[in-house]
C-alpha cells in the first residue's frame, strides 16, 4: 500500500495517497508548461506583433482603460480563457502596462 495522508477534497476530508497527488501536480505542471510555451510563441509571432501595433495606432497609443500612454494591447477576454480569440481585433484594447498587469491579476483571482 502506498503511504496515505488526509487531504481536503471538495470540502470533505479524504484519504489520498501521496502518489496520486504527485501525479496530479505532474499533469498540472505539464499542461502549464505547454500553455506557457504556446503563449510565448504566440506573443513572438509576426501576426500578433502586426495586430498589436495596429491596435495601438488606431487608438493613438492611448490606454483604453485609463487614458495614459498605451504600450501594448490587451486581450479583453484573456488568452488563457479563450485561445481562439487571440487574433480577434474586437477582443483587443490598447493598454498601458499598469492596466494590463492589473487585469492579469484580476483574472488570476477570478475577478474578471
Ligand atoms: Zn492604463
């Protein structure tokens, strides 16, 4: 038998063995790594760079959230939430770094 420990699962105490938790983390890390790699490749792509520049030009480099100088474009529906809308012009807004970072944090905390 594998070593076991008490853990919480959906609000209940359950016995789970160390092995299965490790398997879960391994899978989670593998998926996260795969996503990060794809996201990085996307942000480096010609298509993204051209579209991002277009969004900034169309908005005269003004952040659509706060009115400061925009330096990047932001995915209104985050890349992570809908990969298919990564090059959808209507899903992009000119953004300053501060607003972009703020929105990333909001999204991470399920507040967006
Ligand atoms: Zn801003």
